[in-house]
C-alpha cells in the first residue's frame, strides 16, 4: 500500500523542511519509531507501514535490540527482525537510515566493551545487514568509564559495522565527558542525542542537556514525541481509547498543562486545517537542536499526519501560544 502525495499544510512562503544531517547521515524530518513492530503490529502490518513511510518520503527508521522484550512471549529483537525481513524483501538497504540501540536487551545489559561487541553482531544478524547507520547507547551505564564504551564503539565504526554513534538517556555531565573524551582521543563522536521530549514533557531535555547538545553540534532526535499518543488529540476528557498505550497517554488529561496544550493544539490545527499530531510534531521540529522527532504508527492510516510534519511551518505567534500552554 502506498500513500497519496502529501498536501502542503503550511501557509505562507515556507518550503517543506529539508533533510537534516547527523554526521555523515542525511535523514528525513520524521523518524519512524519501530517499537510497535512485533508488538501491536504484526509483520504484515509492519511491512505495510514501512512501505507507506518510504513512499511518503521517509528514510529514517528507529529501533532497539530490546524491542519488544516487555511483551509476554517475546525476548527482545522482534522489531529488528521485522525490519530486517522487510529490508531483505524490498532490497532497499541503501535507501534507508537504520538506527538501533545497545544496552537494554535482557541478555545484554550495560555498556561494557564485551556487551557492545556481542550485541552489535546480534543486531546485524536480525537486521540482515552488514552495517548499522546510527548506533545508540540506549541507557548510560555509569558503572563503565566513558573511555571503555567509546573505544568499543569506535572499533565498530573502524570495522565498518557502524557508520555513526549516538546516545540516548544520558545526563548532561556524562554527555559532556563523552564528547570531550572522543575529541581528545580522536575517536568516533556522538552526532545525535535521543531524549524524552515533547510538548507535555519538556523538563528532561530543556536546560543543561539541550545546552550541551547545542554547544557541541549534537542533534536531538526526541522519543515519545507524541507523548504515547496523547498529542494526537484522540485522548480527551470523558473518552476512553482502546490502545496498548492509553494509560500512559491518558495521565496527561489529569494535568492543567495537558488540557492547556490540547486547547492550543486545536487552535493551531484549525488555522492550518492540519491534524493535531502534525502540529505537535511541527512544534518539536522547530525547537533548537531538534533534527527529527520520532513517532510510531501501528497502521498505514496513522502515517499521513506524521509525515506532514515536513510540510508544516508554524508562525512565531503559534509557537509562542504552544510554548506558553506547555510551560
């Protein structure tokens, strides 16, 4: 299944967003989250979403070796396996940027050099490829010196198994330390950071961590960009939605911030005749350091609103409205 050509939802002279650079990688404005593959989307549904995402202009697919170990009967690696099967069946490996992560798989936790060496080979096998475009440390492991895991990651880059490296769930202090070590020793350097960041969750990233990223030219690729679906607008006071993520999303309905954000999103969406989700992603895409927010789709029908972020540019007044609502 393919998507119809996207309508431009921006108003005014703005052109659609150009691809962003993460080191040597060129990525589309939306990163497709692979956490649902092998969880709420089976292989056939996942293939349909992946096909439609690429047909709609996307090229940046995010997964992790731990996805989806939390599902009864799964052991981790299911998402990578689905993506690997899709890559093999479509023969399009060179057309897409694959990001995966190390450090949280139930059998391979932490960031020791030995763990990284084993985990990357396991991921490559499941992905059915001989290289990973962007390889994240999934969670910082403060029991390991930054020199150990950065040297191990640099070895992978030199061996051609990984093109660029990145960090997720890391403190400003450890990110600073990691970047300084790479610069001092001439090793591969983090080019991207994956923080928890969206309109109703700003505190984790904004401030010291964002400042470190900006000073060091590290791009942000936020996860939970739609707050587990809350920022799609389908969760409203007095409504229940049958979804595996409904509990995480609905908690924002109990906060003043969540309700203010929904009202502001509705206002901006109406002005552009756009989906609420598109506006939430466009706000994120406009934030300093952000290269491409991550959002997942369980069905093809959910994709157009996500892909439209590349065509929607918000006005300064609209950004101010959303900033104030989410403060």
